[in-house]
C-alpha cells in the first residue's frame, strides 16, 4: 500500500470515528456534516470526497461490520 492510499484510508477512518463518537451521543438526525468535520479536523469538502451525507457514513460502518450473506457459514439441519 503506498503512502497516498494509507493517508486516504486514514482520513476516511478519522471521519467515520468522529461520526461514531457523535452517534453514540445523539440521534443521527441531529448530527451535521459540520460537527463531524470539526471533530475530525477536516473541512466539509474532504467529507464529501468520501461520503454523500451522514447516513452514508452509517451505511459504510454497518457494511464494514456486517459480513455479506455469501460469507456466512451454511447451517445444515
């Protein structure tokens, strides 16, 4: 992995972490992009390079935590 890719991945992770910290404190409807970027230390433009809105951040987190159905083991009765 080259340096640029590592920085890009870290930036995205920092934004996701900032979102998660806010999400633990309040409902998603009350979280703004400005709050996320202020907490993460980036500007709004950087946020929109990675996500479309706050709901998209939650989707990304869920997708990274929940394996796809194809990856789940088959249960035979």
